[in-house]
């Protein structure tokens, strides 16, 4: 029985040695010393190996932020200067210059191993070439506007990367006055700018008194309809005169009165119809004038006034 227990103990020890050896081989690409294996359990070594391999894969694919997240989790399991060197390099490539500078300083002050120290000069060049960036989002009203920046045009509402520092841009939308924006991009942070554009001078209501003209048109239409009704106001008296002329046998008078009645009816119809059209146009102009200060998201209504005509167009 004692022999059996000794064999089991020896088997477990051999298994631990094998696991440690495999782990050391796997993480060897980053130059981590064998003391990692000696200090960690097989389970931790497995987790460490998985994190390091995953982080390196992200690094090789140029996905540096993802690589940093995974390598930091590996660092929670075991801290080593070589691993910190790789995180520093990924931070510089991702534009996290402050973090890269801080880690580089810690590596220099920490008396790193010779294999790490020999790589610090090349790492310093990478960190010195770091360009810090931040995220910018411009929220615009109307939302279909565009942002003209120093070297590119960006749609409103979409997040984009810019170098850290002070910047200027211009928000544009057809039918609106351009708006100049100034903003500061902070490394690793998102900057949000809200812009509301004003309707341009050609927009409805800004250069033409739509509501006033609308009220005037409605009044004119009512007046024309009133004139039409007044023209035929004597229809009742004329009908009585026609009946009396028929009784008297005065056919000439009957014909004259009937001709006059027909003329007045046509005039009434013409004036009332014209008044209705003018009044309706006034209602439309009044409503459009009320919407001039709140252009629709899908487009802006624009008046194109002329000396002899007034045209209305939609700018989409």
C-alpha cells in the first residue's frame, strides 16, 4: 500500500512538471522566465497561457485595444517586465500615449532583466512616435448635416477618431447657415458636440413674410367672394319684375331682365370662385410660414421669390 501511495505521489509530481514545461514553452515567445511556471499552479498557468496567446493574436491583427484588455488580465495572474513591455508597445500603437509613457518609465526604474533592458531603446522609439487620439461625436439638428474637418468630411451622429488637441470644423446642410465649431479632443475620451443650424436667408419665412401675405390673401379672397354675392343681391327683386312683365305681356322687358340675371350670375360665380382660390392660397402660405422656423427632418422648404412669380421647391 505504501508503495502504491509513493507511486501516486510520484505520478502527480511528474504530471505537474509536464504541465509546467508545456506552459513555459507556450509563453516563451514573450521571453517570460521559467520562474513564472515555478510560482504558479497548473490551473493558473493554463489561464495565463490562454490570455497571453489571445492577446498576442489581437496584437498581430492590429487590434491593440483588445490586446491590451487581454494582456492586462494575464498580468493580473503574473506580473513580468516582458509582459509589461508588450502592453506598453500595444498602448503606444493604440494611441494611449500617457499609459505608454508611464509603463516605459516604470520599466526603466524597475531594473528589468537583460533581455528586456536590451529592448527598451526600440520601445522608446515606438512610444516617442505615439499619436494620442480620442473619439468625437457631433450631434446635429437637422441630423442630415455634415461636418467638414481639417482633412475629412464626417456625417453627423457618427463617432470618429481624431488626434488629441484643439480642432475646428464646420457643420453644413443645404438650406441652412454653416456653423463653425471649436472643440478639444482628450486622449482616450469621447467628446460630444451639439449643433443646431439656423435656416438660411433663402429659407421659408426668413426673407419673405409668408404669414403676412397669407393673411392678406385670405382677406382678399373673402372680399372677392363678398363682391360676387353683392353683384347678385338684387336677384329677388329682379325675379318679381320678370313675373310682373310676364303678366303684363311685356316680352321685351322679360328678355332684358333675364339677360341681366344671366350676366350677374356669371359674374357672381367668377368672383366667388376667384375669392375661394385666393383665400385657399392665403391659408397655404400662412401654414407654410408657421413651419418655416421648424424645417422638416427630411428636407427644408425654400421659397424662390421672383418679380412676376413665386416658386416653391423642396431641397432634399
